[in-house]
C-alpha cells in the first residue's frame, strides 16, 4: 500500500464514522422527542403539587379532601364528564374547590384533564 492509499482509507473511514455518529444523534433525538414520559411526569408533578392536597396522589381523595366530599376522580361519575367541562371546573373551581385559572395556564389545565383520564380504571 502506498502512502496515498493509506491516507484515502483513513479519510473514508473517518467519514463513515462521522456519518454513523450523525445518524446516531438523530436517532437519539427522535427517541427523546417521541417519548411522552417527560410530559407525563410533569403532569403528575403538577397534580401532586396543586391537586393532591385534596384529591390524593391517585385521585381517590386525601383525608382533607374526603372531609370536603371530593369525588373520586377515577370514578365513572367523574370520567363521564366531558373534557371541556373538566377543564372549566379546574379553571373556575366548583363548590369547595378553588379556581386555578390564575395559577395554571390553559395547556397545563388541558394536561391535567388528560392526567385525570389516565387515572381511569386504576381503582
Ligand atoms: C382545596 C381542595 C381542592 C383542591 C386543591 C383541588 N380540588 Fe378538585 N375538588 C375539590 C372539591 C371539594 C370538589 C367537589 C366539588 C363539588 O362537586 O362541589 C372537587 C371536584 C373536582 C373535580 C370533579 C368535578 C365534577 O363535578 O365532576 C375535578 C375533575 C377536580 N376537582 C379536579 C381538580 C384538579 C385537576 C385540581 C388541581 C389543579 C384540583 N381539583 C384541586 C377540592 C379541591
């Protein structure tokens, strides 16, 4: 092998490595974006900090909540309520439940509605 050929082999090899590396980075990024896990975690964190004091971490109702007669969020009674109405209750409050429209954005309220949906059937 001449000096020239060796150089070319090294070039081709490093080019292939570079392409492989770029491909791998795209792959990792697309996995990270496709995974809903981080959002889910954020939703449940919001629920735990804003709602669990009354509704319990699983939606069944905490001690405080039970004394206020909170409904079990996993129950069919709550689950049959349409998304828009749940969002409105979270936003404006209801009975002993405070309104959250000033402390939560619309997106957060919608995420909480889907979080409540994810509790369905966990009873
Ligand atoms: C201070 C206690 C308290 C907190 C905090 C609270 N709730 Fe409530 N929630 C209640 C009470 C009490 C009710 C029952 C209201 C009624 O029917 O009179 C209720 C009812 C509900 C209902 C059922 C409404 C229905 O009629 O079907 C949903 C859904 C709900 N809360 C979601 C949430 C979410 C989401 C959060 C957090 C952003 C939250 N709540 C925070 C006390 C609370």
